[in-house]
């Protein structure tokens, strides 16, 4: 998660494991962790779709990416609209040849309506790998 006020980034990472509910070649694990992931998908995307039940499937990955892209396009449009989802694609592109990260064409250098730089900024205290 990224705070768009430009003052801070907020990231949440959580690892879960249920030894009695493990995935195998034929099935995704179906324990409480699976249910929690589905709830997180529903909350973040504003949707509950069957494709989310198999998060390792390409169809699920493509659907999540499509929702993120649609939300970014809604977020940057001129007309203000209600957002029913928290998920947005981050407006960067990575050069396949040299790995250089730049803002996507047409986005400028700041997030809309903020002073928050899309690519972050260098810190005199922290290494750039942590701040940009």
C-alpha cells in the first residue's frame, strides 16, 4: 500500500502457513489462509470473482492486473468519480534492456493532485534502493 500524501509509504507483508491445508499439483490449499486471501482480494478489488480462487492461474493474475489498470485510469481522469477498489497499477515502466525504472509516458512526475513523486526521491540517510 502506498500513501499518496507524499509524506510516507505504508507497506504490509504477512506470511501464513497451514500445514494441514497445503496446495498440491491438483488443488489450491483451501484452509483459513485461502479464505483470508479471498477476503483480501474482495476488499482490495471491490469484487468477489471465481477467478480469485486460483491465485496462481494466469487468468487470476491477468484479472487483477486489469482491475488495477482500470482503477488507475479512473483515478487520473479529469472527472471525479467514486472508487470502489483500492487496487491501482503503479505508474512506472521498466526498460527490458537495462532495467531502468521511469514514470509511464503521459503520467508526469507526480501523482495527480499531490506533490508525491512517482519515482520517489533520494534520501541523505537511506540508500536509494530503499527510497526510490
